[in-house]
C-alpha cells in the first residue's frame, strides 16, 4: 500500500503531532476506514491476478510465448503485493480488535468506579441502628396487618352468624359501644339496641339462612354481599333478600356502623325529601320499640 494512503488516513505526514487529541473512538474509526480501503485494493488485485492468468493462457494458445511470460510476471507481481496486503490487513484488524477491547474495558472500569463511589456514599449514609429500627418497624407493621386481617375475617364470620339467626354474645365482640345498625326497616343507635335488633330475628322468622355471600375486607367500609333466605313464623311465607352490608370500622378495627342496603339501594333519609324524613322517623321508632321489647342481654331461646 502506498505510504501516502496512510498519511491521508492518519496524517502521518503532518508536522503537527495531534495523537494526544485522538480518542479511542477516532482511532477505531480510522482503522476501519483503512481496512475498508485495503479491502477494495485487495479485490482489485484479485481481479488483476485473474485477468493476467487469463491473458497468459490466451497468449499461450495463440503461440505468443513472450506475451504469456509477461502476463505471468505481472500475475506474480500482483500476487506478491496481495500477500503483503493480506499481512497489513491482518495487522490492522488485530490492532482494531485490541483497541475495541481496551475501550470496552475502560468503559467497564469507569462504570465500576462510579458504582463503587455510589456504594461508598450510600454506606456513609447508612446507619446500622437505623436499618435495625426499620426492619423492626416493618416486622411490626406486618404483624399489625396480619392481626387486622384476622380481625376482619372474624367480623365477617360473626356477621354471617347474625344473618343466620344465631346471634350469640360472641357475634357482637367486634362492635363498638356506640355502634349503629340501620336497614330499610329500623335504626339502632348503640350496641345494646343493635343486639336487640338481631336477637329479634328468631322471634319473627322460623329460620334464616345466608345462601350466598361474598366479602371485600380490604376496604373501609368493608362490603359483604348477601343473599338471605327467610322463613316466616306462623305463616307459610318465604322471602329472599339480596343486600349489600357496609361495615364501617374505627381505628381499633371495631364496627361503628352496620348498614344493610336491600338490592344495593341507599336507605332513604331526611336528605331524600319529605317521604325520606317520614321513613327515617319510622325506622328510629321501630328500633326503639324492638329495643324495649327484646332483652339485649338475654340469650336467644331456640324452640
């Protein structure tokens, strides 16, 4: 390869030495450019070799011995140049690969240094006692969450017992003293009257059974979807009520409001207008009567 070709690529002929300003990316780019140029030269030489080989055969067949010899000499000269070119290409390719590997290693080293520096800064701000305190807090929160989940599962089980006409004292263990109960028929304003409301069910119904249920315990209020089958006492009548029960809890995971919406519809109240006020007053009156007639502390008698 002519020397001036290298000079054009790498500026070897320049008096000014700018090698200090050449980056690894620049050097790799220049090496690739030289390789591309030499590959084209290589292809050209291979074409010339084939051409002279064809000429030698043709001259030989024509009886032109001198022409054949000259063609073979040119072919040999091109082959020698091609051999030198192959060596140069191999050297350039090796240099480029070394440079690429070195560049990659430098990038990796740079990233590792950055990571080490970041880790060092993190460790400087990391206090062992703080880590232990954080782990203790997390463990405590997990314990609280587990306990709350168990409590909520117990609440659902207890409320289902109430709708299954099995209002034992244990069924009210998660109700606050100021708990309210309200459905479309009555309103109870404290735990004692809530007990009376549910203990009145066995007096009205021969049997009541929850036939379908589904609960969402991860919200507040919790939601309990029910389908309850009621069998009336004294008359041959059965009623199926589909309802959504909303159980609002306080910070101690106690029920402070138990609201049953038949068919999922909100209970009418004073805000609903004149008839809403009338229905609200009737619910309060019914709750007071039930509380007066049903002893909230007396166990339910089964007949």
